[in-house]
């Protein structure tokens, strides 16, 4: 009787409720992880570089419609002047004359300026600046949404791994204490050896599960650090336990609008650029008009020093009209390729819209299923807790044996573990729904 009383006391001491276990170590909340990742993940910086690249491309396009000025300098040493033949009788000469024109040294300095007056291809190139910059900005937003999604997903995975490890460790500690008591009872002949063996098998299984869970946790932490842009050498501990205390906030059903999706907007801007490119190709049939001007000075001398004296000025201004006539149908082939590219992207965009609708519909179905599973598992936890408490009381009264108590405890902890997993799945389903309707940034701002 004293042995049974001692066993009951030991069991009550080593079976604390999971809800009382708290993580007291300081660490990162989900909001902090996302803030850090949005500032430090390399992909965000790459997207910012692309925005700056688009700005510089806009400057380049505009520069082609601004004046172009160049300067040249040319110094020539005519080592041997070219000779020309003057026919007989030209200047009263009876015989052809061979003479050399020019002097040994020639020095020329000049400047040329051109200004495009009309070129439709350049005008359309400037028009492409806006969709090109918008596309770069959308790429930045897409990168931000990817960072939010990946960090949140990995955060959930790390957190659930930590909770599973906590469950397994707590179970091992309790089982280890129970094994000590059962060993004493087995040696005294109070219980059958098989009772001790079954509990020992359960303990070993739990230990194997713990090793796997710890390995999974480390891999998940490493992946989360990478998604955050955090050094692998820096420790990372999560502390946002609120996901275990309440269900995700309920969302009002929304009418799906593909225009909210970054992927759709990127497709539209790419279409804009392709249409502009098609128009530029067609504009190649139009004439171009350019103004030009030049001015320079030059000097001649048979002495080296004289080539830098007595400069003579010259200059000109003019207009140049370039009219394409026939290019062997090259431009027409290019235009037809552009037209087919636009038609292909338009059709792809229609297919994308249907794909986006499918993803949204699946996400809606998944979150309903996840919500139902979570609510069911929550009820199961409460029922398992009641069974455990009643079995504990009956064990104290001698109505239930030790096996019944251990089984009730195991069911209770399995129910808790299932609830954690279903709750995380519920949050993951919510994350997928946010992604499918293009509201991940709103999700982040509301954390």
C-alpha cells in the first residue's frame, strides 16, 4: 500500500500540464523576423538594384533625343606626300606634270553637334520608360511578398518543431521518472515485468522521435536564417507563442480580383513593353530628320612648329533626312515576330488568370478544411483532458490500473500535438489564401 501511494505521488509530480510550460528565453517574434528579412535578405537588395537600373535606362532613352556633341583632333605627318598627274595642256604645259599637293604637317581641331528633330522609334523608346520602371517596382513588391511568405512559413515550421521537442522532452522526463518507480515495483513483484518493458519501449521510441525532431528543428532554423538574411552563426530563438493561444482572424469572403496580384500586373506591364516594341518596329518605316552642325580649324606647314600656327576656320550647318525605302522585308519579319509575341503573351495572360482563380479557389477550400480540423482537434484535446483527469482520479481510487493511466496520458499528449499541427496548418492555409489574393503585405502590416 505504501508502494502504491508513493507511485501515485511520483506520477502526480511528473505529469504537469503542457499549457503551463512557457518559453522564457528572449527571442524573435514573427513581426521582428519579417522586418529583419525585408531589410537584410539579399533578394530585396537585388530588386532595389533593378529599380535603379530601370531609372538609368530611362535616362539613357531620353539622352538619345538630346543634343549629341563630339570633338576631334587630328595631327598628320605626311611622311611622303601623294603625287597627282596634271594632263598636258591643262596649264599650257606641253607634257603631263607630276605634282604633290599639300604640306608635310597638317593639324585639324573640330567639333560636331547633332540634334534629332523627329524619330518615332526614339519617342516610343521614351514611352517605354514608365512600364519599365513600373515593372522594376513590381519586381520589388514580388520579392517582398516572397520574403514575407517564406519567412512566415519557415517561422511556423520552426515553432511547431520547438513545440514538438518540448512535448517529447516533457514526455521523456515523466516516463523516465515513472520507469524508476516501475523498476522498484517490478523488483518487489508488485507489477508484471511486461508493464515495465512496455513503458521502456515507449521511452525509447520517444527518444528516437526527439532526435529526429531536433534535427528537423536545426534544418528549419538554418532555412529561416537564410530567408531572413541572418548569419548562420547567429543564434535564433522564437518567442511568439500567440499562435497557440488563438485561431487566425476570420476573414470576410472577398470577390477575387486578379488585378491585385503582382504576377498579373507584371504580365500586363510586359505586354505594354511588347506592344511598344511592336510599334517601334513599325515606326522604322517612317523617315527621320536630324539637324547637324560642325566647326573646326586647321593649319598646314612644312615645319613642325608651323602646324600649330595660323589656323584657318571652317564650319557648316545642315539637315539630314533619312527615308527608308527597301530593306529586303527585314523590318516586316521583325514586326510579325513582335505581333506574334504580343498575341502569345495575351493568351498566356488569359491562362494565368484562370490559374490564379484556381489557386484562390483551392486556398479557400483548404482554409475551410483546416479550420474544421483545428476545431475538431481542439474539442479532442478537451475530451482527452477530461479522460486523463477522470482516469487519474480512478487510478487513485484503485479502479484503474497503471496501463490505463499511461494510455490516457499518451492520448492526451497526442491530442495536444495534433492540435498544434492542425493550428499551424490553419495558419499556413491562411498564408496561402493571403498569397492567392495578393494581400501578403496587408498581412504583414496587420501583425
